[in-house]
């Protein structure tokens, strides 16, 4: 490959990598996840989570003094009829007020899963403070969730099933009192804490803190559980400083189902990157990325499913991110990110 001319040097570094890089990253993660069992897959997930931490942790906003605009598209289980899709668009900006550092952001998400379509809109705020060698961000996420149920596409069987499925939905108790498309909105709250320095980052956040709910038909109610996220990453320069190894992990749970992602990327001259990942019990992941221009990053991920319950062409995810620095007195100048 273009960015591995000195394989021997990289190989020599792997002993150090395993002893130092993963140890620093995984000690905290493993201490939290080992008591938990029952890994499962969430409907909405992101393989390139390391490029969009602020999407699920408001504390990460404005930590790199850059304005960030991010767009992500994910097709889950390609080949399935009505396969789940997920679109996320977000932006954030740093603010300096009387010598203190703050951040503001906005996120929009559209998620389609079967007969349900979910939209989320949120405003994010973060307060950043210096701590040890790095920065600690405390963030608040306020917004709205909207869930729609597509009644017209619902087809059920049963003794009362007729040829006109749009008028007769059978005896399914969940459809009693439902005669048209349903739609409901709920207020949503989230909180996040995120610490980073030049070599590592770690974050803990919770979404759906107020446990929003939606009502459909006469008595059916959809409850959205609190979801906790624990993430961490490490940036290690190899003996050839053109190469950096970036292991990362993401664990999330609602204490009913859980998911664990472990990834490792190799970065070459902060220009090209590629690596492998594993989602516990679900998929092997392949990731590549490239800084196309100053501040413009394009990433792609492919998930190869390993679960016997899922037979599909895999999942595809594309990420486009633009980072820039506002300088009103000078010409805009891009400053590279180290981890995000």
C-alpha cells in the first residue's frame, strides 16, 4: 500500500503498542463493561464514531478550537427490503467569552427503521476548562424527538385479514385504534463529559436522560430508554513519526441491551488512514479515510456481518467532515486535528 513502505519498523512497534496504547485505552473501558452481559445491536449505530464524538457527547464540542460541519449517511444491512438508513448532519462553533471557553452546536438526525421514521433535533452547549494536561468539557443537549409510524405500509395476517390490507389490519392488538399514519413528538435531554489532551481522549455521556415517550392509537406507548456512552481513544506515534496508531473503543448500554466497538486505525502523515474494527457479536468493520483538502475529511466504513441472524450484503457508511478556524483579523488558516 502507499503508506506502508517500512513494514519492519511498524512491526517492531507492535509490542509497545499492545503494552502501552491499548492498556491506557482499555483499562477504564474494561473496568466498566466486564460486569455487564448480553451484547446486542442498537437500531441506530455508527462505525465511524471516532470522527463524530460530539454527536453523542455534547462535552466534545469546541475542544479543538475549530468550527466543525459533519454529515454522515449509513445504510444498514444492504439488500434487505426497506433496510434501515440513518442520516446525521451537525455543526458546532467555539466561543471565547471573558477569557472562558464555550461551544455551541446543532444536530439533526433522520433514522428509518421498518415502519418507523425518527427525527431528532438538538441544540448543544459545552463549557470547556483546562484540567491536568488537557481540557475537560461539560455539555448539555436539549432538543426534540419526533417518531412517525407508517400505518399504510403495515400488512398483517389473521382471521380477519382481507385483500385490502390498507383498510383491514387484522387483529393485531398494537394496531387497535390506529386508522392512519401516526406521529408524536417529545422533549429530550442529554448530558456529556469529555476529556482530551494531545494523546488521548475519554468521554462519558447519557442521551434520553428524561426517558421521552410517544403515544400511538388508543393505548400503545413507545418509551425511549436512557442510553449511556463510554468512549476512549489514543494517538500513538510510531518509530517512523509519519505513522500514528489510533486505537479507540465505544461502549453503549441501556442496561437491557449493550454494544461494544473496538477499532484500530493507522494514520499516515495526517493525510490517509485505514484500519479494522470489531463490533462484539455483530460485525467485522473496515475503515478508510482521507484528508482531501485543508480541513475536509472523507471517510468510508463497511461492516461485514457475522451474526447468523443477519444475512445481508453488509452495511455501508460515508462520513464527510469539514473543520476550519474563524479568524476575522487574519486570513482563515486550517489547523489539523490530532484525534478528532
